[in-house]
C-alpha cells in the first residue's frame, strides 16, 4: 500500500545524512543495489507486523563536498508475512497502523525537507 507523503517523496539529500537520520528514527537499511530503508511496526491487537519502507535512489550528482546524494521515493506499507496462504497478501492494513506510519513519515519529512544549513543537529527518536 503506497502512502502519501508530499514532504518526503522526491527529497534529495546527502546519503550520510539520510542514513543517520533514518537509523535514529528506528529504520534499518535493506540489502540490495539501491539504498532503501524499512521499519517494522507491530500491531499488538492483531499480533501482526508490517513493514514501512522508504525507497531511495542515488542521484548521481554528488554534493559540493563529494558526498553521494539520494532521492527518496514514495513510501509504502506492507504486511510482513512468514507463511503465505491463498488470499493472505490481500489483508487490509488496519487504519491505526496506516495512521502511525503516516505520522512517522510526516515527522521524517519535516526533518529531511529542511535546507542543508539547518542540519547542525539531528533529531532524536522518541
């Protein structure tokens, strides 16, 4: 399920900054050729876990200091399943989980959409 995050999608920032900020917010980098980050959200009501993913692509344009920069893609939320049964991949994601994910994305978007000069201090996760 794709999530709306107008202040996050398309943001271009140095990879080191994005990596540090997302890790502080509880995200982990995913393996693969392109940097991508995920956060597991656990729903105790249904004993289910969900992945909030933020894809990123290297822009190919280093900053003035030679750092790699990344452009963030549209975040999405998916159920984390260990065993697939017919029809299981179409389970609806609870509204509370969607809202929690959107709140987290809005917070991250606020940090990452700031101009480079405002990056003296990093946010701390709650």
